[in-house]
């Protein structure tokens, strides 16, 4: 709902946020892996947000790798990672993934609840708008942009 409000506000300024979440993508059989279709969406996105609570599965890790690889190659999508505070890990995947991010020099964020998550992410969106999306020039500025959000 908050993304919709932000989109409505920014639309008048010529910026459109289109939210893709994996739950909205088709689960039908395809010629290749369904994951490959998700990865194509990620590569075309301007923003990638990974939200994790108690684990990071192999497909989630692959999606992050896809986003990070695209960022390294073409400076987009902007990559954000958020971890639910005080979540009880189910296995070692969460800590291994956090270590991977640390090794990459990426500072992930922690959030307490949905309101805290939105507050933090909204600040990131505001920073991008203030910079007019200049640093890495994503297509979202003055056009239709796509944001892929992976929720675990």
C-alpha cells in the first residue's frame, strides 16, 4: 500500500514505480526454469529489494546474485537488503548470507516491523529522488521504472 502511495505522489513528478513481487508472477510451466523468468525481471529492474526473516533459500540467494551481477555490469538495479530483527534463524543460511553481504562490503539493514521497514526504505527512495537517480542513472527517472521485491 505504501508503494502505491509513493507511486501516486511521484507520478505527478514524472516518476512511476511499478512493483513486481514474485507472488504475482506466473507459476505455469515454461520451456526453461521458472526461476530464469524471475531473474529476467530482476535484471530489468531499477530497484531490487530482498526481505528476509529466518532464512535465505537457494533461489533467494540466486536472485540476489542476479541483481548484484546486473548492478556490477550496468549499475542497476539498486540493491537493498533488509533482515527482520530478532527472527529466529531456521538453519545457517541467514548467517551465511549476511556474511556474504559483509564480504561484498554491502551494509544490510535490519527492521523491527512493517512500519520500520517502510520508514527506512522510504528514506532510501527519497535519497534517490533528491539525487535525481543520477549516481547510477536507472531508467526509473522520468519514465516507467520497475522494482522487483523478493519477500521471504
